[in-house]
């Protein structure tokens, strides 16, 4: 009986020890335990911003929860080593992959960002851009921040691929930033996605000081004439023509531009309303969940807790600020060649970043502070949607040179 009692005690003791070692709590006492705790704290903070302050909640919420899941020790939902060196290691995939590894394939293969662009296209009105083609120039000018920041990041020691991924933050287009980074520098996907969506949410905070610093009170009060009506034929031809031209000139941008224009054509042609509503609602919602969770999952302690992440955050806001300033300055330059009465309010140049429609609303708000009877929203939507096209083109250019 004594021997049996000792054996039973040993069995119970070993079982308890094995259970204790199998819990995730043990992971907090390992070499990177402190980093996991930090990342869980960051996830809680991002959840707070998304829920309490509604900072880009649709994606920041899911990114934060994906970040929480991936940094819980022992959960084994995501394995960065399966995607090391920019490749999917299929030999070990089935044996080791967790839930988020399978879902991450949609990011790695460039599926989710393109599907989101279909939905974005179906929700975008290109009418203001068609009515005022000069808006294309303002949308293009706002992408200057991408290339200046690319050069700056490269000079600071980032690889060309990493520098390109950091620069694209300046386009203020989350799906484009995710698409390009997944192709060029997947190891930076977590920090870049968090930076891109955080700065998109902070558009009303970042842009107004830059806009006011670069314009005079008189310039901010400029009234613009009502835009001309845009025919249905123009609206139908526009996405087809843009998709063909850009895809021929820059094939690497074809996935994003093609999907964007497909969605817009669904909306404008009027014969596939069911498809248009589906991509705007059900498809977008499903893809946003998968995209956010898997992008958040890449924000592991090893990838996030280093000085490089702080550099990305600083360079990202610099890219965004330069893009805003470039749009405003080009509008001021254009006014030197435009007759009185037809001048452009420089504020709409700031909306050339592709944070739709938030950047356009900021231009409207700042303009009305100087002149309450001034309505710039529709005029600002032209550069704003041009910025969506511009950021996709900029991503295509970087991918052509660096991919």
C-alpha cells in the first residue's frame, strides 16, 4: 500500500508539473517574456483607441486583437518562421501551421488587399475627379512624401525594400501599405500596418497645422465654382480607361488598380447592383476581419520590440506630413497660372492623400473656419480619390524597381 501511495503521489505530482509547464504562463518567464507582456499592453492600448476613441475601428480593432492572440505564449496561432525570408515554407507548413498561419496566406499572396480594393472601388465616387481633372495633379503631388521618405529611410540604413515599405505609409492607404509590405518586407508588416492605420485615424490632428502653416487666411477663404455634372457614360468609361492605361504602363500596379476599377464599374454600370452591394458590405466585412487579425498576428514581440519600430513610426508621420504639404504647395503653384475667379483653394491639395473621405472633410472643416459659407467637400473629394489611385501607382512603381 505504501508503494502504491508513493507511486500515486509521484503520478499526481508529475501530472501537475506537466500541466503547469503546458500553460502559457510559463512563457512569461522566458527570455522574451517581458517583450510579450509589452506587446499585450500595446494590443490593449490599440483596442482602447479603437473602441473608446473610434480610431479606424474596423481594422485597428482586429489588428489589435490579432496582436493580442499572437503574443499569448503557447497559443501557437502564428509562426513567423513559416514565412521567413519572404517565402512560404510549404514543407513544414501543414505540420506546424496554426489558424492564423492559414489566414495569413491571404495577405502573403496579396489576396486580401485586392479584395478590399474591389469594395473601396464600389464605394468611391470618381465624379469630382472626372469633373475636375486637375485633381489628378494634386493627388499625384501628395505621393511625393512616399518617395522622399523612401530616400530618407534608405539613408538611415534600412534596406531598399524596407525603405519602400516605410515610404508607402505616406500614402495614407492601409490596404496598399499592407500589399506592398507583404511583397517587399514582410518582417515589417506589423509595425507598418499599425503606423499606417494610426496615422489615417489621426488625419484631423496631423493635417490642419500643416495646412494653416502653408496658407494665408485669404487663400483658405477662396471659394471654388460648382463642379459640372458628370454623365453616366463618363462614369462608366472612366474605370475601364484608367484600368487599361495604368495596367499597360505599370503592370505591377494592375492587381490593385484593376480591383479598384472593377468595384467602381460595378457601382456605376447599374446592372450588377447585387454584386456591388455584396462587395461593399458582406465581402468587405469578411475580408477586413481576416486581414486585420493576420496583420496583427505579424506584430510579434521579436518583430515589434526594437528600435527599428520607433524609426518606422517617426518616418511614417514624416511621410504623411510631406505628402500633405506637397499637395498644398502644388495647389499654390497652380494658382500662379490660373485666372482670378477660377483659382484653387490650396486646402484641397492636402486631401490628395488617400484617407477617404476623412482628408476631404478636414479640408472642408479648415476652409469653413475662415469662411463659413465655403463648401469645399466635393472639390476636395477629387484629389482625395485621385490619391487612392496615386498611392496604388506609387506602390506599383516601388514594386517594379524593388520587387
